[in-house]
């Protein structure tokens, strides 16, 4: 696939000059929505880029962004790249020492901090970051010693630098090459320090144009971007909207997501499976609580929707009586669910973690298509994706144009193509381990390709459980099934590696389980108290008993323990994209897990 532009800088300059008056970004300030045209975006990017040049930014020098998802994140990112620098991403949830590690390891000379909360982390770690020359605060004021300056002050410096160096900004931005470093994204390792993944301008240009070639988005769409821009999934959605000129709402506030979707009415949105799981649980629980006629109508509508979904999965459309029934189901049930997303959604793109097939089929039955994709930070996020007119639930779709796949003898997925990273920053041994000399990248995922080219992911290679009896178990599929079957379950972590049988750590959905407890006359004082009730454990265990019947004997879960809190990003047990940090959870509750097997040994 031929790239029209060589770099993200060139891609961005092309966008602002070819469609200057089109809306590029929709943002929210003080609860008021505003629009920015590409011309306005370009002007602000130039001021910030020139401001960085005035501070002495050299080609290839790293600048970190420590901020939540907001329009300024994208504007600053484009400014760093057009100023010939490279962006290092830091999650706003990172602790001060984690921020310090990334800034030092990447060699970042400047860091953009979102506000006083993020700035405080940097001030705390300042003695440990001797190479960090200056901090630019987006919402805030500078410091007396000049180490912190405001974004407005940087823009003022940029205006002067541009006057003193006319035409130099555009000249240098156009000179950025395809193999130049664009982004350093640190993968959140479950053990040891995170590794900096080096992604080039060529990687991102390839991804942006590939999404256009596949028809995933067009300028007629409106994208909603709420995912953390420090993550590669959000980064690829950022590049797509710049490459294709798609107006994009940028707002990372998850608490107001549903209200914002109803207001902004997007047509496309990327999301992680946890979002779909929460919506599914809320809808199913609400219908069940409606009882009687309401629940009967919901079940009837869902049955009709599943018949229509089955047809559409074969590329056919409903006719006659089924079409009439589906129109009624849409009016009575599905239109209300679609309205929660703004009523204009053509499809969602799911990534970052495996999506349960049952969840995908539920949404499709309700007239909402969820296209699951797959990729890693090391492959610039998008390597496989289901297409709007070519999808198969339970798979991650077909390869992105230009990406090759190979399944190793042990089932590991190997990928090759223009999206594959340059390597891990300053880690030649780790790079050599993951990346073969001829360009094949070892993903660490186990999967299979069907006869039509659709890829199905089984599990992470390192997460595969090998029991004491030598049996292999893929825990993710079982965990997803359990979460889908019960609206009372929030998270499940199955454990059993080198053990005689499998057990599980479980967290409950406080809202649904709390309602069930009250309906059954069970009083409780909080999450921990609710989780400790034997009746609640019995309720959760029923789902395990149901699912156990469908599993091979060696896969069945013999015992469960309900944790006294749900897993969150704040507790360090979920990644920023809401994936469970399996090793962290297992280590934290080692004594609980050991006790399961200790009891068995005592009985023997």
C-alpha cells in the first residue's frame, strides 16, 4: 500500500491545507461544547511547535505528555512531531515514580502536564529527573524559577520564534522522514519496569491510511474519542481522524460518556470490552427488574433480533414477517438502547482486550454492530479488524492491508508489516527476543486462522494455565463466559497453573448484587460486607456450576473466593484500558490461593 505522505508531520500539514475550513475537533470546556476547524488547529499547533523550538528542542528529542484525553493532547502531540521531536506518552493514572521512570528512560527534555494534579507529581520527582529541562502546564501557571511555564506562555514564545525564523517551521516539519521516531509508548509490564516501544512516522502513516482503505471511517463520519491517548489504540484512532479528515469529539470523561454521546451523536467510536460489558449488564438487569410484561417484551425482541443478526452475519437482510417483527422490536426496545449512544452509531470498534462473542451478538441483535480488532502496542495497535461488511463474531477479523500473519508450531501468532515497531528503546536483548531479523514479531498471543482468513485469539501465551496433570487451559474464554452469564459478576481471575485443579478470585457488581440482596432481605454496610455474605457467594457459585457443566473436567472451577473490593485502575489491578493485571492480582492474593490447595493437602 503506497503512502501519499512520508510522515505524520506531512500528513498533518496536508490535512490543514486541504480542508482548512472543515471541523476537525469538537471539545468541551466548562461544560460547553466548541468546535475547531483544521485551520484553527493548525495555527495553534504551529505556535506550540515554534515555542518548543524557541526552548531549544532538537530533532528527535523526546517530549512527554502527562494528561487525560482532551483536544490539547492531540494539538500538543502534533506540535511535538511537526517541531521534529518525538512524543512519549504517560497515563494520568501513573504514580510519581512511574512518571519519573518513563521521563528518565525516554530521555524526555520537556513534559506537558495537564493541570496542578499532574504537575504535583513532577515537582515531587524533580530531584530524580535531572534531564527534564522544563514542564509546560496546560491548565495552570508557571513557577517563579521558570522550570514550569504555562502553555499560553509557550505559545507567546512560539509567535516570536516564528517571526524571527520565517518559513523554518514548515521547512523542517516537511523534512521529517518516515523512519524517524514519532512515539515512545511504554507497555505496562506486570513484572519489572515497562518497556518503551519505538514507533516511527511510517508506522502511524501506514495505520491511518489502512483504516481509510478498509472503509472504517470517512469524512462524512463523526468519531467519539474517549480512550486514553497514552494507549496505542487511541493513538491509531487519532491518526485515522487526521489522515482521513474525520470530525472527532475528544473527551476522556467516562463519567459523562453516555450524556455526551446523546449530545454529540457520533457515528463511530472505539471502546474497550469493559464498556460493552457494563452496558450489557445494565440493560439486562433493567429489563429483568421491569418484570412481567416488560421483561417478556425484552426477551421477545431479543429473540427477533438474534434471528435478524444470524441473517446479517450471512450477508442477508430480513424480509416479510421477520422484517415486520424487527421493526416492532426496534420501536419497543432497541431504539431506546441506540438512543443511549446518540442514535447515529453505525458501529463501534472494540480493542484492547478480548470481546465476548455473546456480548457482540447481543449488541448486533439490538441493531448495533461491534467490530472487534486486534493488535499490540508493538504493532501500532491495528493488525486485524472486522470490516463493516465483512465480520465474524468471536474473531478479530481480517488482516489490515499490508500485514502478514504466521502461526508458529506452538500456536503463537507472528505478525509482519509496516505497523511493526522499530524495537524496544535501549533494550537490544528484549528487541531481539521479540523481533526476528526478517521482521516477524512474536505477539505472545495464541490463535488460529480459519479458512476465510479470520483470526481467533485463544489467549495470551503467558496466561495459558498448565495444570499439574499437564492439561492446557485458556482462562480468558472461561472468564468472559462467566462475566456474560451473570450480571452479578464484575471480574473473574482463574488460577491453576501447576496446580491439581482450578480456582477463581471473583469480584461482584455492587449495583446489581446489592439490589438482589435488598430484594431478599439481606442488609449490608458496604461492598466488603456484601461480598462476605454466604448467600451472595451461593448466588455467584450457581453461575460457576452452570458454566462448569460446559467445560472439560480439568477446566472446571472447584472453588471461588469473593474479594472485598472490585478491581480498579486506582488499586493497580487493572491497566488503563481496564484489562486485569493477572500476575498482580495473583501475587496480591497468593495466601488466599495457597489456602485453597492447603485445605486439599490437609484432607489428603
